C-alpha cells in the first residue's frame, strides 16, 4: 500500500457499489461535503472513494472537473490518517463524497474540511456497523 498514491483500486467503479451506498442509512454532513459511507467485511483492509460534483450546483464542466481534481488531491494527501487507524481491520470501506457548495472553494479550505471529514470517519465505530451488516445479511 502506497500512502501517497490514488490508484484505480481505491476508486468506486462498480454501479452496484454506488447503488448500495445510496440505499444505506449511513451518512453525515461536513461542509462542503455530504458523505455516504459503508463498511462491509472483506479479506483485507480496502478503502474506496467516489466523488461527485452535481451539475445543479456547478454548471460548467471544467469547474466541476477542477473541484474533483482538488478533492482527489486533498484525499491523497490526508488518507494516511484513515489508513493507519483501520489497517488492521478486515473490512472494505466505501466512501462517497458529494460536493454541496454552490461555488469553488480554495484548496486550503478544502484540505482542512476534508481532513475534518476523515477524522469524523475515524471516530465512527465500524465494528458495530460490520456486526449490523452481518446480521442483516443472514
């Protein structure tokens, strides 16, 4: 695992994963993100990220793409804190970020807010959620 890379394996690519995230009840809001997450059992520790910037909020595609690039970069720089806390747990963590701000915010503010979001995720008790998913699947 290379901590300062953001590879294809770390992205949510499957449509079924996106649909599963949208049906789950696990979410919270940290300005400027609405975060949906799902912890499910796996053989190893895997964290996957999905990002969206709605066209409703940001009309021009080049601005949406720039915001997504900035979010990916801030995640890449700050994900080490998340990995160090959950690396010994055998689970797959899916994180889906929805950018809710109506305008582009500076990189420094985005970096600070994403760091707060990751810290909030760290303090969530995933073990209880893993037990709940096992109960629901049986």
